[in-house]
C-alpha cells in the first residue's frame, strides 16, 4: 500500500508574521496588538497646551500648524521643538526656514530653545521645494534626528517655477501638492520608527474671485497635509497682555508686557476626545508664563482650590490638599499648602524641584482618559477660528468653482473691459 502523502502544513497567521519580520529585517513589523507599545507624549510645561493635548504633543506623528498671519504659528512650532529638546537632550532638532523670517534669539528667549542642539537651515532662493523634501527624507535617516519643522508649505516653490521666467505660466498650480502625498506617506512611517515629529507650518489664504458677501479660504499644499497629519492645530487671534489682562489694547499695546496665542485643535487622532483648544501666554521679559496659565486653568477645573483670596494646592487624583515640603507648625505637623496666589507662584518659582514634581503630577493626570473638565477657550474664540476652518473645508469639498461664482467673475471682467 502506497504511503499516504503527508499533508502540507499551512502556515498560521503568526507564522507568517515571523516570516515577514525576518524577510524585512524588522522584528516589530508584525507583532501581537496586545504588546504594541503605546505612543508617548511630549509634555510642554505649558498647561494651556498640555491640557487640550492630553499631556503634550504625541511622539512619532506628523503635525500641522496653520493660521492667518502673525497668529503665532512659528512660535508654537518652536515651543514644540523646545519641549522635544527637554525630553530628548541627545537628539538634534531641525528648523527649515523657507520663509527666511525666523528670529532665533527671540525664540530662544520666549520658548527657551537650545540653539546649540538645533540645526537651522536657511535654504537659498533657488532651492526647489522638491529638493527640500529630499533633504528632509535624508535628515530623517540620521540616528540622532529630533523634531523637524518646515516653515512653511506655501514658501516652497516647485522646480518648474524657479527655472523659468515669472512671465510664463508653467503650470505651477498643484505642482508641489501632488508630491506632498508620497512625501508625507513615506515620512509618516519614518517618524513613527524614530519617534520624532514632523511639523508643517501652513497658512490660510482668502480665495480671490469669491462672490460679494462670502469669504472662501484655502490652505496651500493640497489635501495631503490635512489627511496625513495626526494632529492639526489652527492658530487664532494673538492678543496683547498686561498683568492679568489678556486683551490689553490701551495705547495700541505699546506698554504691554506680553501676548497670548490662542489655538483650536481641528483634528486629533491620538486622544479619546477633542478638548477644543487652548492658549499659551508669553511675557516679553521671561518667555512662557507657565504658572499664570496653570492657575487660570487649574482654578477653573479644581486642580487647585480657591477660597476667597487664598489658594490651596491639591492632588488632582485624590482631591486631598498638599503640604509644604519644608514647613511644619509649632507641634511639628506639616503645613497645608495654602496662601495668596502671588505667594504660591513665588514659592513655586523659588522651589523648582517641588514645582516640577507638582506640574508632572497634574500633567500625568490630564494625560489619562479623563473626560472631566470643560473648554479652555470661550465660544467666541472658538467660533472665530471655526468660521475659517469651515470655509477651508468647504473649499476642499468643492470640486470646481460654482456656476454662480463663474458668472460673477465673468460679469466683473466684462465690466472692467468696458471701462
């Protein structure tokens, strides 16, 4: 009797996973989902940023920061770079200033950026956008690469424009937009592997030729940056400050002591809910006003308790009052941390170790899936930014100019020719 043929063993799913890892030389390429490490956060130390982002910027993701002119896009990007430098002092961050407008000394003062560990690239005018993309891809391969920020998408010109006369129309429209998708699709996997960030700074532009009474906005660069980014932030109006007045306008703000940036989170794929947006306050003499923003927000959400003029620090997890680490009463018992707001801030400034431990305690608490609390920005601020976002989205969704808009533009051209 013939020997029965042995049945060929069919590889299981996990057998194939081991094969893929060996074939592509990446042991973490195909693993059980239960052991996939959770992405980490980069705390910024600014509570108005860490709270809406559930503990800070996500590591290994693409981030876009957009907004109108002078709204704080570059400043917010440098703030993210400084946060990454503090968490990863052995990494080297990169800022590509395609707009040729960054003030590094000002950013070092405001955001405490470590300029010694920052590679600053000021590309020449004849450097095409495609070349800059290739440069970013090459930088990403460096073992010590940190956050890469490009300022900005609209400032990058395609090669076809640089090499030809401006009098000729060489089809610039969407030339670079077509190349952002393969560039960002590749970079999304690269930044995940290296656990660094790619920050794209963008602008919003009013679309010419809109009908009277309507405003249309567009974000240059096409749809790829919006789709490929894990976090999208839209900056709003910058307001001047003086002390506790966050909307100081006297004498055109000439004697103001700083400014406040407001932003809305219009996309967040890294957290369970969207906490709308936040803000960050800068003082011209010291930079980020960490404790001012913290107390403004913490009192609102009961991370500190306020009774009259006194403020008491509490453990956000338990709600129990904290004690001074270096003070006892006459009986040798610890003293509850209770004082005037300005005295508490002064104590935290003079005791950085205690302040850092307390801020970390609060940051860890808000980083969890804790949905309590409300919005940091009021509805007026959010609606102002939302109107721009809705107009941008509408222009994204429109395949072509509407018939009414074409008729209006044609009539305007005929009227101009008649005059």
